[in-house]
């Protein structure tokens, strides 16, 4: 025990995580469904003018843009995952569980079904509104009980919403072939084929979500000792829970609206992160953000390389390569309590 | 003790009430469709038996026995089977989350079925071979997936939360594979696959039911021998252990029953969401007990799916899969129950 907890975090884990993210970014830029020589990518990145324009546009525009999108979405899903697990005190909680991504999916299906919009932006906004409405309903159900914010009630209400919304989505999809054709591509969460402005619209929401999460991190630490203890040291328990739900909604809603439902990242990241840095939320939130970024970028790159000449969706690769890792963590953990 | 006796009485009253509703829904469901058969005639035809000779309304008899009964029985099977599996999983894990969906069975079955429906286009044509192959593939896929989950979750014994976590991981993988297959297939094949994975009773046949029903009934009967252990398990693993419950044996047997029942059900009706999760919870809330009562759960599940099947049938033109209705009705019912019947101290 030469290092204290804090020093181990700042000198050990944090630099390691940054290196992981950097590796993810480099992998995402250097490898893709188009086999481009690594030296050419390097020349492009260092600003060598001898590189043909076609290579430049692939590396900087296509790969660069989806790398940025991957960083933002990865951070958003990683943080919303850890927030959801602490909020519900359930090791199984996933933002999808609260009905948030189902709300987004349902709103997107409804938008396609009714107005058949051009491009990705209307769907993005629809997804965001759907996610917000779903969270609002779930949280008002859970908070209007005598047992305010009781984790079990929240989960049951969220799961109810989730299933119902999926049912409505299935109905819309089966009633109209056009909706089905469009929805089945969006349903596979991916960083590919998303519009330029998705990233711009996404950024402010994710920024707000991250700030909210960090603001209440110390309060969540106190809440982990029990709500009686938390209120006795002067923490406004309901307010903290509300802000937590708001952060989950904003982060998941925005990410889902931009990329489609990407499962597993929000469920897996916190489990791995807790293994690294313990249960202090002030460390867990940055850890989950960085871990989420790295995992999503690696998954996306692997899908592009493995699926040549096409590509596998990031959500699929994430599930297939992430599941064994996740199962390993589950098997090795002594206790699964959050 | 007084509380327990009152709760037991409640369970009995609601079970009998539920059974009465079930019989009524059953007759109603069989009598409704493109051709309506009067409920009295349905009743008479059912009593008359499968042989039409000597029955006063041959067309009605044909409609009831050939077309309606398999579909309605499939709905009944789905309700009973999924609710039983859900109740068992929720009991041994003491987690309201546990359901057939989190065991990996439903998603594994769905992935295997979609692989056939989408991956091999020529099989898309409705032939007797396809009709048989899809449920068989689903059954095998569900079992394999469950075995995978169980093996991966076993570590010096079985722990409920670990089982669910591994189950969810495998479910997510299977789901991702299903979505990927839906993208790669033609629109027609993908639509058919989407109907299957939403859960539809219209593919049911007497042959399938003759295999699936005995499996579900066997599972339910096997549970009778385990019921007294479940009461102890509801008090916690440590308490159950000190009361002499062979935890490893009971848990393994229970998971095995739940898996087989789920696979049998899902191979006939598809992965009908929400039933395995909601029915036991509704029963638990009615009974005001920490663990869902098995019989009441099965009655709730059957009523739930039959009502859903009846509703989808009243919508003309579209043969909408019953899974849509179970999902759309189930959510609000559960939320309403959370408002109304929140038991103290649970």
C-alpha cells in the first residue's frame, strides 16, 4: 500500500485510461473497411500534401467524424450506465431498463410512420423527446409513491414502460412496410451513416449531462450509505435523485437518438470500472466516460475490419466481443452489490 | 399467522375468480373471428369432442376444432408456461427482474428461428417442412442458449444474480445477432421474422401443441414437489440453508424446469415479452407476498395472454401478433398495480 487511493487513481488509472482512449482513436483512424496503407494515414494526419484527396476525405471526414461521434456517445453511455446502476441500486440496471431507449425508438418509429422525414435530424430530435417523455413518466410514477424513488418501484415502472413502448414500436413497424424498412437499420445501433449535424446537436446535451452527473457525484456517495444517513448530513435526497434521472435521460436519449440503441456499453462499463477504481462516484464517472469511449471506438473499428467489404454494426460487435469480458467480471466479483 | 391465513385466502379467492374469467375468455376467444360461432355452440362443440359426426352445426364444429382451438390453446400455453417460468425464476433469485427473457432462452430461440426465416431464403416459402423446422430450431436454440448461460454462470454453486447477469449478456448477444439478421434479409423475410419475434399464436398446430403442452404440464407438476422449499428460499439463502433446503439441487432443478417450459412455449408462440415478467408480479402484488404464488401466477398469465389474443383478433384485416397486445396492455396494468397495491414493507 505505497500509494493512497487518490494517488493510485490520478497516477495509475487515469493515465492508463487516457492511453486506452488514445489507442482507440488511433485504431479508429488507421483501420477501416477501406484498406488504406498505414503510412498514408500517417501522412494525412501529419499534413503531408502528397496524399491523394480520396484518402484524405476517408481518413479525415469519414473516419474522423465517426471517431468524434464515438468519443461523445461512448462517454454518454458509460456515464448514464453507472448513474442508472447507482440510482436503482441494481447491478442489472441499464438505461434501456428505465424505458429511455425504448422511448427514443418508439418516438423515432412514430415520426417515420407519420411524417416520413428526410435525413437524420428530425429522427434525432424525435428520439430525444421520446426518451425524455419516457423518463418523465417512469420517474413520476416512481416518485408519487409514499416510498419516494424506491429503487424497486423505479425498475418495475421502467421495465413496464420499456415493454409497452417496444410493443407500440412493433405495431407501427408491422402496420407499415416503409417504417419497417427504415427502422430496421436504425434499430441496429451504429456509428456509421449518421449525419454531420448529429454530432453538433449531440454535444451540448452530453456536456450538460456530464456536468449534472459530476455535480451530484459527492451526494450520490452519501446516498450509498442509505437515504436516512444522507438526509441526516443535509443532502436533499429527492433533488439528487431527480438530477440523477435527468442526467441519465439526457445522456441516453441524445446518444440513442444519434446512433440508435447501443446496448451493453452502459451495462458493462460500470462493472469493469468498479473493478478498477472502487465505488467512489467522483472517480467512477470519469472512469466510465473514458472506458466507454475506448470500448465503443475499439468495437466500431473491429466491426469495420471484420465485416469487410461492408461492416458489422458497433452494437453487434460490442455485444459479441464485450459479453465474454462482462461474464468474466461477473464471475470474478465476490459480491454483485452496487 | 393471521396475516398468512388472510393472504392464503386471498390467493384462493383470486385464483378461483381468475379461473372463471379464464373459462369465459376461452369461450369468447374461440367464438370470435372472421366467422363468428355462437358461444353456446362453441361450448356444445367442445363437449361433443373432436369427431364432427352427429353434431348439429358441422361448419361451427370445423371452425372451432380446426382453426380456433389450436390458436386459443397456444395463447393459453403461452400464458401458463411463461408465467410459470417467470414465477420460478423470481422465486429462486428473489429478484423481480428475473424472467424467461433474462435467462437467454427467449432470445436464443428467436435468433435460431430468425436464422432459418431470414438466412435460408428458400425456406421462407410456407411448406410443411418450414412449419416444423422453425419451432424445432427455436427449441434447440433456446436450450443451447440456456445451457451456455448456466455453464458460464456456474462457479462453486449457482447464485441468482450471477445467473441473471450472464443471462442478460447472452440475451444481448442473441438480440444483436437477430437485429443483424433482420438487416441482411429481404424485406419480406424480415417482416415474417419480425412477426415471429414479436410473438404470434397463428402458427400453432395440434402437432406442436401435443409436444409443448405436456412439457409445460410436467414442469408445473414437478414444481409441486419443490413448493415447500420455495417458502424457505423466500426468507433468504442463509435461512433456507439452515432449514435444511438442498439449495444447489433445488436451484438447478428449478432453472431446468423454467428453461424447458420456456423453450417449449417460445418454440410455439415466439418470445412473447412481458408475460413472464408481469404475470408473477401481478400475482405477487395481489397475494401480498414476497415471492409470487405459482398457481395464481399461471392463472394471471393465462388470463393476460387470452385477453391479449382476443384483443388482437378484434382488429380487422391485420393478423397482428399477440405480443403487441401483451406489451401494450401489460405496461399500464403493471404501473397501475404499482400505484394501487403497493404492499407495505416490500
